[in-house]
C-alpha cells in the first residue's frame, strides 16, 4: 500500500478512510476536507486489495464533482479510471440502461429529451388529445409529469381526486406511451426506469450487488427518496454504503432532497458509528463560532461543532443601512477599500437570498465602475422574464422593433405557432415592411396579439396620473401621460406575464423558479421608480436605453478580475476571502415563505449557515431599515438570525438604534414610520397580552397561526406585525388583537 495516501489526514479523516468493509455515515462539516476523504477512501480500498477499481460505485451530484474525483484518483494511483463507475445519479443510470436496453424495454439507440424537446413532445400529446392549452399550460403539465416521476410515480399511481387532475394524468399516461413508441426518455425517466429495472429483474440486481461491494455517495444530505431507494437496491445486504454528507447544509428541499435519508441510512444499514469531520481548514475561528451558534437553534440535528487551528480572526462586521440604496453604496465603499488593500475582486462575493435583490447591487457596482460576474445566473436585465417584459415595452414604444415582436408574439402561449410566424416573416419580406405591419394585415390569433399591444398602448396613455404625484407625466415616445412605474405595472398585469408565472407557481416542481421570476418582475417596477428619481426622467425611451446599457456594461470576461454576485444557494461549495451577506431582514432572509412550511425556518437557518461558512477571513452582514419593493417602500425588521449570533463576535459599523426616516419621500410615498429597526419587543397596555417579541409563534381567532415579524410602539399604541400561515402578513393593534402565544 502507498503509505503517502494517508499522510496529512487528521484522526477522524484517517478513521473514515481506513474503515473496514462496513457501511458508514461521515458527517462532514463545511471546509473539513470531505472530497479528500471520499477520494482517498476509494484509493485506499483499491491499493489494499479490498476491491478492484471495477468494484467501486461512486455517486456525486454534478459532473464537475465527478470529474474532480477522477482527476484526484488518477493522481493518487497508477490505474486506468476510464472504466470506473464514477458519476452523477442520472449519468450512471444512463450507463446502466445503455448496457441493458433490452431488459429496460428500450431501443439500443434511445435518445434523451432535453427540457425543450420534452415540452414539444407534451404539446404533441395535448394536440392529439384535444387538451385546452389555456386551461392546461404545457409547462405546467411538464412540471407535473417530471415531478411525479421524481417521486417514483407512474401515471396510474398518481392520486387524482378531481377531473382536472385526472385530465393531467391522462396526458401523463399518453406522453409515456408516446415516448415508448418513439424510443426516447426524458431526464427524470432515467432514474425511474433504472430503479424499476433493478426492482423487477432479480438476476440483474444480484449481478450488480455482487459487483459493487463498495458504494460511495457524496452530498448525501441532498438525496431524494427515490435516489436513496436506488442506492439501497444497488447496495443490497452485503455491500458497504459509505455516505458523506452534512445535515446542516441540507438546503434543497425544493428540489426533493430529504435530509431524513441520513437517519434512515443509520437504521437501514445498521450504522453504529457516525464519524464527524469537525476540523475546518477554511475559516477563522470567529466565523466558525458564529456558524455554530446559529445552527444550534435548529431542531433534530445530528450534531457537530466546527473548529479550526487558526486564530479567532476578525469579528463579523454588521451594518444597518437606512435603505437598500445606502446598503449597496456601503458595500461598494468597502469593496473599494479592500481592493486598495490588495484583496482581489475575485476573492470577494456578494450573497443574497433572492435573485431580485441583485438589481440594486448591480446598479451600484456599474455606477462605481466595478467589474462583476453573476455566478450561476444572469444579470438582472438579462433574465428571461425581464427581457420578456422589456420586449412588450419596446414594442409598445416602437412597433417597428421586429426582435421584440418575435420574442413575445407567442409568450405567454397564445396559439401562434412556428408556421404562422414564418408566414408573417415571408409576408414582411415580400412587401418590404415590418413584421408589425404584416401582423396588422393577418388574421386569427395574430390579430388578437396586435389588439393586445394596441390596448396596452391605449390604456397606458389614458390611465390617470399617480394620485400622489410620484411621476411627473412627461410624455414618452408613444405619448404616454402615465408615470413610468405604473406603465410597467399595467403591462405586467395585462400582458399575461404575471398570470403565466402565477400559474407556474402552482406546480410544486416549478414553484421556487416561478416565485423568483415574479419577484424579479416586481423589482422591475422598483428599478423604474428609482430611475425616475435618479435621472429626473420619466420617459419610457430613456428607461429602455438605461436597461440596455446596464445589461451590457461591465460584463466581466472569464479571465477578468471580477466580483462574484450570487444567491446563497449558488454559493454552496465555494469559498472567498471576503463575503457580504446582504438583505438580512425578516421576510427576506429568512424568506417569508418559510413561515408557511413545516421546517421552513430550519432550512432557512441552514441556508444562513452555508452563507456564513463561505467566508475565510472577513464577513459582512448587512440589512436595511427600508427597502423599495414592487415600486413602494417597505419597512422591515432585522433578521432573527442576527439575534442568534453572539454579541461578542460582532462589530457594529452603524449605531444599533437608528430612527427611521423616509428616504423615498421624493417619490410621494409617506408610510407611517415604525420604531427603530433594532427594537425587539412591544408592551401593550394592561390586558393587551404582555411582552411580545420577534419570532414568537402566536394564534389569532380569525387569522389562525402565525409568527411575529415586527413590533413597534408601546402601551395603547403597541402594534405587532404577524405573518399568518393562511392569511399573509398583517399589522395588528395589541390592544384589540387578543393574540395567544403558542
């Protein structure tokens, strides 16, 4: 055995790598070297003769991680890794189905449908079954089918309690039959078909159980129930299942991940010892102490405590801004200072809970001339839903804009197919005119689209001015006298864009993506409001020009030194010298939706834990007293997560009690100013129910259960803001609310 394999491993890592043939759960904290442990475990098993390279099955969640594992393994041992079974769940399932296509009832050359091909296939089924695509949007059916398969369900296994669901099941069944006839499979079919094959074919199942005596899994906390069942089938009774994961970093419930699989593994494979990797090689001590204190508030943890041989390092810097614009300006100032001290932009990251938050940050960075890159996503003005909305506005302003027309003529879907669009283009070419002119002479559904654009143009000219005078009513290119933010609000609502994404939100598998798109569209209204204020310009033409310039400027190249902007979800697995966690307000982070889901706040706290542990040396936590949302100013409270961090680890860069002002008075908004952002309790007058605090669970006779997210005032004037599970967020006077603490 090559003794250098084990050099440099700490005692828990060494224990994990050199375990005898037995199932194990390695609880690997952030920055604890889990990838090294997993790869070294494979190398140790092979080098000691415990198993041949072909007796290993190693499963990861991304192709990048699988490739990294193979590269590391090749550097450790002089072996040919090409034939080894190392890959993602879907990649390995594809490999197995290719090898046993007959048993899987597939043609040898079966093709895999990507998302676009799958949607086209579903549309063909809908046409054959005469399904109304307005009542049953194709994308909604696509999400329904994929979501069912990911739960391990075929069409006949889906419970259908009403005619609407039964119709969807009918499409599901015919879609599967069509795919079978054509010899194609979609992405979610790979895992389900492979699981079914192994379940029913005992000989094949036993063959692979005998071959793979060691099954190793990375990021085990992210496995779905079906993925875990697939692993159990392959491991059988005799193979050793070596799972590496961290329940404190389970943040993908919206994708079907089940953190409970970790407890099931302990029971199903009779795992007696959980090995904990707690030494962190990434962050300074104060950062880890903050992460440990935060996550200790979660229930049902398996339990671990990160530590480092490094010193404590700097305290966490906390900044309370009067508004989101000042929050962004503060961050830009700190970035410039860090850059002058020699910290590269690429060593800094701005993290946010929701994609919509990036717009105000992007604007500040562009204004400061700082290069940045949106990691794992698109810049605000380049996002699909924003480009759709801007296309409607561009076409309203200039009907000669053929690109804008082509983008939205059939979005949302209105039954204008590719053939109709080709005919429009042919007619425009024949008569040397624009597509709009050709469309104006067309008939059928194209005529309805033209009428829609004309109605939007007419309505935005005729609607009255904002009653508070937020816009000045300067006529735009098409003669609008409506303030710019209201033009955008009207177009979003009446174009069908909002209705389209609201419909997608009803699909469990599409809900999170649809919510983000709706948030981004609402942020577009905010962008217009701030544009009017900053540029003293209410012209739609000017705003569209501004959007185009912000979309194109300061786009960092792949080799450029650039700041990283990303959601916390996208940041998992990454690390930076300096991290800014922004928007730490109740309802934003933790997200308001977490109040309506069992275990939602625990997952939000795990998300915050992931965010904190991305930082190596310096960590900023920022929040704003007021934030413009949907074009209107909202007042929030500091995130409950800030209160869960030990005071001795924090350095406040702003006064902890700041009287709120109305920084957006210029827009004509004057909501009642609550108490200071850091105020945490409210005392009602006698009989009002005592002292109430942020985070308390309460019950109201009319609205039901909820959580307190804001408090203000005292005595007879005391009020609390409660986010109710079924009634949304409401401000209640304590004098009359008759709340009961749960």
